[in-house]
C-alpha cells in the first residue's frame, strides 16, 4: 500500500475566542476558528478578497496553551492534519467544514502578550523543548569578506 501524508500549515486570525471542554475520558480539547484570506486582482482590475474558515482543535497540552493565550483576532501559525467534516446546522441543512487537528501552535502578531502584561514563548508545540546548550561563539573575521556574488547594481544580490 502506498504511503500517504496529511500536513497543513496555516497562518490566520482567530474568528472567536477558544472554547475548552473536558471529555468523559478526561481528555481536554480546545476548539477555535481560524480564517485565512487571499487577495488578488481579476483580469478586469477588480480587487477580490476570499476568506476560508477552518475549525481548529488542540488537544491536551496544546489545549491548555490555546485556551490560556489565544483570543479572538490573534494571528497564529498552525501545523496539523486536515479533514473534511459534515454536520447539520440549526435549520437542518447539511454543511461541511474543514477541521484542523493542531500539532504545533505558534503565537504571532500580538507578540504573545498575556492579560497580565507578560509574554508567552514565541513557539509552543506538543513536543518538549530541547535542553538549552551553551556553545562558544565563533570568532569574527578581522578582515572584510567580499560577497560571493556581485552584479554591479544597487539591487539586492539575492539569487531568488
């Protein structure tokens, strides 16, 4: 059987405050909505914005972090697995939504400010952070180093 891979990266804004619940098994899950917006100009010159909404769910440790630090309007970087979910709305219509099971969560935009004025780490994930190791800094050269590529123009010399 062929291997498959489902990994999604989103950078978007929270559409509502996170909601946390505890399941009968004791597992905690925090759910929130995230919007991504694509802007483009049509051939006729009309500027169009298209917003896609995702339902995100964070479990266990990420659930605690999401419920504590995320607020409506915050910009977040999310990595996870995506799946299509069907449900029935209040009017009885069958609808579908994209659901993201969050595996990594990075706070962006607001700088991770807390209500108390403190700051959160820039990155959080379900994996423990590696231990910090001290390594000596490399000595700086005393003579200037010529750039490897020089086009002779004032523009950036980036190869991409």
